[in-house]
């Protein structure tokens, strides 16, 4: 019998406004997780109390506290450390409590998921045995709040959150890596190992704030530029992405931040697996990037 069981991890840092909304959508899922680990990353608001209340009402929810007193918000390297800790805890509890699962999932605290979100993703895994990583489609509310709009990204590339790993793929790629953009590293490692990756656009996840907006757009895209440099993205391809931001009407802060991070910032801690670096250089060649950019321009 094909399993539908999964364990779920959510990092949370000062998310007292959004975490209750996410929790309501998780509790109401048509296929609920066998275990949900919420990692409280040294929050200074009411996040800890919200997690405790959820634990008391639902035995399959477990709160884990990061106690290293790291109070700065960092959506890159620190994020990967928090998520890694959550996965380690979730897998340990699953082993100790004999919780069966075929999938390992990640969702950030600032999302609301449609009721059949995980059902749709798991169905995609059942239909494609080679599928190793899949995400839902990320949607934002319109300015008047009356409709949701897909946040345009390449549909062949899974989003960082919400995403699901097939358990065998997760093990095959060595788990969740510590890096500026751990989702990108995971995608490349999976492809190198022969797994398919995909974005299931009709699995709707509504993000309550635009991607990379927390902590300032320019600062967030500066870190993206650093990550792209470390991954091995060729400079011509990086410049093409800057131009894409400029000519598609994106905020200028995105282009400036990305350019500064890739071309101007001094780099440190750039260690990525050599196969990923080499694969990125091939995959992000100028020709491929031009085709991807044209494809993105054509999406409505």
C-alpha cells in the first residue's frame, strides 16, 4: 500500500501573528501529519505560548526550543540551521515512537495552506515514482484582498516552502544542508542523484508576506546574490537575473541587492559540495538562463 504518512517541520521566530493561522490550516488538512515539530528560534513575542497551547490540544504536535540565544533574524544560514534541527528532532521522535512516514515536509510559519494541500502533493509523488522533491505553488493576496495571485517562479523548480521530500530522496541527498539557500542545494543534489523535482502549482499555499520581504528586500536579495555566487552561478547569468528584475518592473531594491551580493560583497563560508558547484555552472549557463527568463516573461 502506498503510504500517505508524513512528518512536518516548521521554523518559527516571532510569529505570534501568523502561526495560529498556519496551525488552523494544518489541523484542518485532509491528510494531517503524523508528527508536526515546531521549532521556536529564540522568539521574544508570544510564539512560545502559542506552541505550548497547540501541544496541549494536539498530541501529534511537538514544540522544540532553540536555546542558543541567537536573537537576530536571518533567513539564510541561520534558517538552514533551525530547519536541520527540526528535521533531526522529528526523525528521532519518529524512530523512538515507531511513527511510520514516507515523506518529510517543511512549511514556514507565514503560510496558510488549502485543505487538500498535502493530499495533492502526495498524490503527485504516487503518480511519479521518480519524484524526489515537490513544493506547492506560492500565492499572494491581491491589494484589495479579494483574490490570490500566483507568485511567478519557474514551475520546474520547487519552492523552498512549503515543500515535501520523499523519504528515500531525503536520505539519498544526505538530508538538509546548512547553506544560504538550502532549498536550492537540495534541488540540485536530488537532480544529480537522478531524482525529479517539481512545483505543483495547483496545491495552493497563501503566503502572508511577500517572499524575502522580512528583514528588508534589499538585504534579502543581497544574501541571494551571495548564495548564487557561492553556488557557482556564472557572472553572465547573474547579470541576466539583475536585468530580469529591472525590466519586469520589480522593485529596484531587488536588483541592487542581488548585484551587490553577487558582484561586490566579500564572500566567506562558501563551502558547497563540488558536484553541486559544477552542476550549477552547467545548469545556469547563459543560454539556459535566457530561455528561463523568456519563459518567465511569458507567464501571466
